[in-house]
């Protein structure tokens, strides 16, 4: 959630940023609405503070009058105090109503894009930040897409998953399941070596947690909701990991906080259909290892680069061709100030597949989370939060299968062999 002081002090930057997100002049009026309501809040707070101060002074005076035997005067003042109390209650209700109106507007205002974010409203407007410098894989004639490879080598059963649950819930089996487990272990080991604390969080969160990281109300329709218990299946480990520090004030020396976690992720992906969602390209349940950092505001963009390098190392080790996209304003997530997407090339489909998003949210999430640190003067300040997929497995598995298909079988990258225990996936006997 954007800090109101930023709307006041950096109004032109806010307007420029929101225009990058596609805000029209009419929609930009929300800024003035919030500022006007905040002026009302301040005035109401001042009136209330004055009433409370007067009530406290009169209460002290009443005590002194009773002590000095002036009960009649004291009782007159008690009537006045009661009137002030009723007036104060009215102002308190008014103040809470104004605060709620402000929050109702703020929660629908996305983060302000970083100055470097490109203009544009669609994925076609994203800029290639880093292109793949080498040749793309050239497969022999008759090469297959991963959904046909999965059936041929009995690695993933899409039909059985659909029978058990529904479309978009693949069932991994045999070496397909072992490959999945190997990738998770490798990603977690690499994160641990990079100084991240491994966390195994809950897979469901309450509405407060979903609100704090920006999934509610923005992505409510994309999450699976258990209405009876009012719990949400997590769309990413970012939600429970970041909420570990909700409401906390950290010491400056505690920064940066580095945590990682493997979880399955659940997304309704409502409205998804067509060739782009075939096989593992888009599913409702997938595995992912997430890295999260809570950083000092002065260092968050240096931290973002470190996280980009972390993801790039994983893809280099997996021998997968990849490119990095700098997302335009209209294609960024609601909570992000700057996002880079990693895409790998899947040769069986001749297609680039997104496998990671790495984002700096600046203070946007922290303002909802109320996560702060004490500066050198002991004053609480909002932290910056960052997260990245390191990595999302479904499309990684798809690219690995497609790019490494040979006459002998599907070759396993060298880095994974200690984890899988095999170097090739061959046809089942």
C-alpha cells in the first residue's frame, strides 16, 4: 500500500508512474480524493485531541474540587465532561469512517513503478533486458513437445491427474516424480549456500496474510478459497514467508533477512485456455522454490541484482537457454515497483516459457505488513521487500524434457545427476 506522504510529497512521480500502468486522467483523480480525505482525517484528529485534552483537564480539576469540598462545582463540571465525552465519541466514529474510506481507496491503488520501468500495457511491450547470447537448441526431426514425451516415457499422467482432481493437476510418476524432487532439492541447497534460511511454511493462509502481501483484494479470484474456514491455498510461498515478519520492528543490524521455502502453489488461472496452456505450460498446482529478502531501503536495488544473479546461476547450471525481460508498467504485478521475468526456451514447442519473476516491492508490501526497522536514531522506518522464483518447476521440467531429448532418451543435466541418481530417462521396459 502506498504511503500517503508519498502521494503528497511526490505527486508528479506518482502520476507519471500510474500512467505507465494505464491510469486515465479520470482514474488519477483517486490521488486527490485520498489527499482530501487525509486532510479531513487530520482535522478530525485535531478536534478529537482537543476534546480529549479538555476532558482530561476537567477531570483533574473535578478531583481537586472534591478534595477541597467544592462538590457542587465539581458536579457541574462532571456534566460538562459527560457532554464532551459524547461529542468525542461522535468524532471518534467520524475519524474511523474517514480512515476506512482512505484505506478502501488505497488498497485499489497499485505500487508506483520504478523510473526505469518501460512504458506499455501488454507483454509485447516488455523489453529484453538480457538476450540469450548463444544458439538455441536445434532438435532432430520428429522431436516432441513435453506432453508427448511425458506420455512416451511415462513421467507425467495428465489424464489420471484430471480423473483424480481435474484439468491442470498433473500426476508425476516414476522418474518424473524423482526429477521433480531432484530439482526441489537442488534449488533449496543452492539457496542455503547463498545464505537463505530454509522455511517449510503452511500451505494455507488467513485473509489477513493474503491482504498483507497484496493478494487481497487484487487477486481474490485467482486463489482457491475454503469458505467454511476462511482460508486460502497459497498462490506462492511469498505469502507465508513474507508474513513471518508482519507487525515486527527489526533491528537495522538484522537486515537483510534472507529466507527460502519450497511449497506447492495453487492458482485457479480462471479463463485460461488454448494451446498456450497445454501440458505443463499452465497448471492449477505446481511446485516452486521461492527466495525472499527483507532489505534496507538503501540497498534493495543492489539486493535485486543479487537475486537476479542467483536465478541466472540456476538456469546456467541446468544448461537451459534463457532471456531476462524488463516488464513494462502494464504487465507488472499490482504490488511490484520493478519486475524482471526469466524465460527459458522450450525447443519442442519453439517457445519461450516464463519460469521466474524477480521483483522489488520497495515499501509497498511493508506498509501493509507494518514491517519496519529502527534507524540509527531509533525511529521505526518501513523496510523494502523482494522476492523471486528460484525456480518454478512445471515449466522448468517442460524445457528440460524438450531440450534434452535424444535417440538414447532424455538427458539429465550434470548438476542434477547426484540428485536424480540417473543420467538418462529411457523408455520403460
